[in-house]
C-alpha cells in the first residue's frame, strides 16, 4: 500500500507567513496549546498580506462578482444582520433573490456593520493557493474568511471558536483582547453560547493578551481561547483562517461506529425497562461496558483509519484544474507531452485482487489493471512527467491510454 499527497501551492512557505517561530517549535510549543503573536518585522517576506486580499479586492468581490449568501454575512453590535437587509434580486438574467446589493452594503458598512466574506479559500484565487499550501503543511482542512470593520466598531462580542485560527492583519489596525478558555479544547458542538455567563465573567477580567494588530502582523489562537476585536481610528481588514483539526474524540466516534459490528452492542434492552431508574440501568450498563471493553481489545487500526480517511479527505479539496484545457489536453496528448499529479491531491494506492490496483482519492476510488502499478507509483511520486517515460508498460500506445485516463479522472494535469 502506498499513500501520498502531491505537492503544490506557492513557493513561499505559507506557514512561515503566519508564525514567527520555527515550524517545529510552533508544532510543539503553540499548536493547540497557547496563543502566538507574530509581528510584521518578524515574519517571512515583505509586503504583509495585501497579495492575498486587499481592500480593492474586497470591493471587487462586493460589487462585481455577483456574491451571494452564504458567502457573505454582516454583524453589528455583536449580532448578525438579517440577509434581507443587504441582499436582493440580481436583475435580468439572474433569477435569484439573495445577491449582494452594493448600495445596501455601503449603507450597512457606513452605519457600523462588519462585513464578513466567507469561504474565500473557494472563491478568491490567491487565497485558494495559499489555503491549499497551508492546509497541506498542517495536514488539516481549513477555511478562510475576511473581516472588514469600519472605524471604531466591533463586529462580535467576546466569544470562542471551536477551531484553531490564524489572524492575518491586512489593512488598518485592530485591537484584540485575549482571555484563557472557560472550556479547554471545545468540540464543534460545544459552542460558547452554552457558556455565555462564564465567557462574560472571564472577559471582564485581566486579558492574557491585549494587543493592537497592524498591517503584516499575525496572531494564532487555539480553539477555546476567548477573544474580541475592535477596529481603531481607521477601517480594518483581516483574514481569519480557521483550522478544523480532528480530535481524539473523532477516534472515539470512529471506534463507536465500528463497534456497531458487535452483536452484543446491538442487543435490545430488556422489555419494559425504566431507563430513568439507575437501579434498572446499572446491570445493563455494566454488561454493555464489559462488551465494549472486550470489543475494544480487537479494534482494527486499519478500519478506524479508513473511517477517518473518509471523513478527513473530502474536507480538503485538491488544487483547482481547468476543465476546458484539460479536455483539450486529453484530445491532443502525445508521448512527448508532460503531465504531473494534480497539486494537493490526496491518494492511496492499494492492491485490488490479483489483476487490479485501486487508487483511492478524496471522493472516489478508481481501478486500473495491475500491470499499471509501476507506472502509477512512479507518476504519483512525481518521479516522471513525460508520458513516453511511464515505466512498466509495453509501448507508447499503452502509456497514452493510461495518461489520458489519469487526465480524465482529474488525477493528472498538464505540466506547465
């Protein structure tokens, strides 16, 4: 069995643009543990983050790209603004009623609303590339939102997120007040709203970090850390990168899903059992725990890993491809042409019986004749790009058949 993720993304390491410490130190001292403030002059490369999304780019998205909900939301005084107050019909040829209306956005922003552009890792090319590389470096799926806050305003009250975040200050200045968690390492369903009183009480105390971010500064916050942010005497634009890392509880969920194969754990509870009576529940609970403990001793790491793969891989898409150019390349492909693995594609190559080999991808599995195994391994490892150099096949005609299949299945793309 062979696993891999094809390389890709910008040449400048994305992680070094977000943290001012060595990646190894970030992994051991900060990841999931503690906030990290990285000032602009400590980070790799000049120019801050304007190349990722500038105020002019934000205006482009708000006015000329036909943006719709849920790719935008607005917040004011700690509450979300109803979408009907800034969206409407798209006009002739766009029979929709939730398109962003720029004149209404202007009114809301001028009145103090924070604009949140969501899902930019799917819609804005520089952030698609940046998010792809950063996600590959962290080994985790992520999302990118932009927050545009008018001078002197605050979009959201003190709260915590159930995912880790990087904050990249693009333009303007924003004051961040950070407090320790009221619930360390919250799961996705353990949102701050259920602990609003604790959050408010903790936020009234002395912050662990009180800092004004300026252009080019970055801040890392593990999930659960309380935070609020307010623009200063000018407007603010920052990017928030949310990392939805898997937790040990995901292992528990995968184990429980596998445990459904054990008949003892599928057994019906006794007839007329009063589930509110601890005395009646106790023997059933004891027997269930014993059955579960016995089953856990036989749990298969491979089965759990497969469940986690099916959960994690679809959450992070590979790099975009150009469908029309791809189709043209398939039609005109020759043995002298070069192809490469699709950047950021996650894959696993494994046997499938005696005469086939299976290529597992993020959304499906593709089978090939076993005779293609050497060519597939060599190609996916990035060791060969010229179609005519694919090893283990008899002639160029066979190599072209395989190469066209890889292009058609979006496993390969034409090499630049």
